[in-house]
C-alpha cells in the first residue's frame, strides 16, 4: 500500500476512481440498450399502455437518484472523508448488482424488483461519482489536474456509450448477464479502493443540513418525474402536459426548490453552498455543463431511435439484433471521446481551460448541423465521421470544464463542488429525455397520422382500421423504434392480417415497411430536436468564455473559527506594564 507522499499514489487514485466512474456510468446505459431483452425475460410487454411507467422508471430511476443525491454525498465526503464515502459506494454498487441478477419474479413484480434495487444501486453510483473528482483534485498538483480530470471525466462520459455496446452483446446471451458483469469488477475495485486510497483532503466537521437535503430531494424529484410523465398521453392529447399530476409536480417542485434556495441562504452549514456561485468560473462552468449534458443526452436517445427503428432494419438487420448493432455502430462516438479527452486536459493545463471548453461545444454544434443534412437512410461512413466529430467535441469540453469548476473552489469544499457538478450533469441527462422526447413527439404528431394511415390503406388495410391506428399517440411509435420493435403486427392483430392477401401481410410485418413509414415523420421531429441542441451548445460555449471579477467563496464557518482562534491568542498575550496594551503578534 503506497503512502500519499509516494510519487505513484496519484496514479493509483486516478486508476481506481476512473474504474469507479466507468462502472457507475456504464450502468446508466447498459440497461437502456438491454430493455427489450429485460422485458422479454420477465414477461412484460413494454408497449402495453399500462407498462409504459415500468419502462420509464427502469430508464429514469437510476439517473434521477444520482442527480438528487450526488450533492449530499459529496457534502458528506467533505465532512467524514471522501475516500470513506467513495469506498462505501463501491461496496453498495457490487452487492446490489448481485441482488439485481437474482430477480425471482415475473411480470410487474419482476419490473418493480429491478426498479427498486436499481434505486439502491444508484445510491452507490452517486457515492462514486460525487467524490471521485474531489479525490483526484486532492491527489494531483494544479499543473497536472486538468489531464487527470480529463481521463476521469472522459471515462465517465465514454462509459455511457460503452454500456450500449456491452449491453447489446450481453443481452443477446442472457439479460441477467448485464448485472453479472459488474460483480467481478466491483469486487476488485472495492478491495483495491479499501486497501490503496487515503483521505488527503481537508476534513470538514459540520452538521447535516436536513431541511436542505429534504427540500432539494423532494423538489428535484418532483420536477424531473413530472417531465418524465409529461411525455405520456393524457386525456386525448398526444402528451401529458395538461395532466393535473404533471402540473402539480412541475409547479410544486419549483416551489419547493425556491424554498430550498431560501433555506440554503439562511442556514449556517448549507448542503448546497450558494456562495460558490459568486465565483464566475464555478457558475459559468456548471451552466455550460448542464447545457452540454442536455444536448448530449438528446443525441444519445435520438441516435438509438434512428439506428434501431429505421436504419438497421432498412439494411436487413432483424429487430432482435438491432440493440447490439446500434451499440456497435455508435463506437466512433466513443472513440472520439477517448481520443480528445486526455489531450484536451493536458493542453488546458498549459493554455487555460476556457478556449478548449468553448471550442468543444462549438465542434459538437457543427456535428449536429452535419447530422441535420443526412437523409433517414444515410451513408454510414458520413454518419460515422459526424458522430466521431461529435465525440471529439465532447472530449474537448469535458476535462477543461471540470478543471474550471473544481479549481475554482477552496480545498475543503471540493466534495460539495464535485457533487454539484455531477448534479448538473445527471439532471441534464434526465431533462434531455423529457425535452427531446416531447419535441420529437410534437414533430411526429404533425405528419405521422397521415403517413401511417396512407401507408396502411395502400396495403389493403380497411380505412376505419387504418384511421384508428393512425390516431394512436405517437409516443407508442417512438418507444417501438427506441426499443427495436416492429409494432405493425401487434397493432393490426391476427384477424386483420389474416384477411389480407399473403403478400400484403408479409410486407406489412416485414423489416422495411415500418422503418420507411416513420422515416420522414421522424426526420421532421429530428430537425426540431437537433436545432434545439445546437442552440443549447452555442449558449454553453458563450458561458464557457465569459470572464469577470473572480469572487472567492468565503466559508462562514472558517471565518468564525479563525476569529475564535485569534481571540484565544489575544487573551493569552501578556500585557505591557506601562500601557496595558497587548504585545504585538508576529505574522
């Protein structure tokens, strides 16, 4: 076991925290790509209206919990030791992976088992993510910090795409294997972390801000959950934004978050030190991080739909195999992340982080412009180059942005700052699902009904039946494409298909009919989604370049402690015999 003064210790800290970050983020996407196999394995049809909530919470629960808890767990790391909280996270993550793989139920019970234990697993993941950047910042000198954070953060971002490939491959074998794969890595990482990592940061003994924790968790959960349910149909509308529960969640959640802000400005030891935002680097860095995360999340979901629902079936891939091949065809995106991240971190140490952070977001925006120009049935080489460029942009941004945020706070606040940065990143991913799915559904609602009705009647489907199917909420079609399903056979049913000529029935249920049918409406929605992403990235780039007076965060607890210490010294000073004035204190 190396001491903290050993020249190799910082590399041990980087290696272990990178492994922890990678494990935590792979699991946010490995379930995403494996959902068809999971639902088939527990005998749940994800396209039935009553099961949509299972689908959404399987997708969202992990990201929602990490978004809510990372600040609290980063704060606890400042108080009780970042390594201690990090190590506990590794252990929790490993144990819950074993429990998830042992799901004993079928149907709704099996889905609830997975959702519930994924929430517990997310607590372990949040412990890892909240403290890894702080541990690295403590271990590395300022001259190497950008490079180290670049390796760590890019591994986390790349993990979300590695999970797509890994999940697709493992789900082909057995859906439980997506949890088995965590166990040996988790056991190794847990033992390694307990044996090799040391707390080198400034320990901060303080009280837990219970009211702040409670209002933050309730408010953020309400808002993000309401956005999630807003994309589901309600009362004859294609989306649920008029649902009283959704409105209550949005309005009530915002009100609770406002109360949270008031509480944090009043309590002596806040969970979320709002004073950190007086530092321009911290404030603009987190704003850019949130905007980039929303845009990146939107890209990930749209590319999966594009590949699994349209491009791969058009090129002869069976629907059952599309999750695996979608992950494989997205590999250039991961390569771009891995190539640019460490290099960008190294260069930002030499030349400053702001130009690289802003430039990375502009490169990502340019790749979105290129993707807008592609047809639904694109040339893959062009597509691969564009997503590689997008990955490069994300890698250029990640390390300088993290270095800018983490280097702008005092050493004793790095755990809280790391948690706040992770909150913005994870909340952005959850927001992206609500925002971009809503935009996509809005785009589909304009052209899909007419296209669907016309395509079905052209194959002999009776007009009333075709019109009924065409009026179904577009979100069902979107989820079908997202999961790699061909819903035409299920929508028409055996009676309608049996009454059609065999050639027509075969064409309707074949590989190409559904993808060709939705390609044009999907592109209409894609234009809206990608322009929104471009706007977010440009604003994020501007935020990354903004400079102003740097205001250091003043910790009131430390000020009070210093005042008490000075008072004790003054009381202990001997008085001068002639004047009664204390002897001067040497500084």
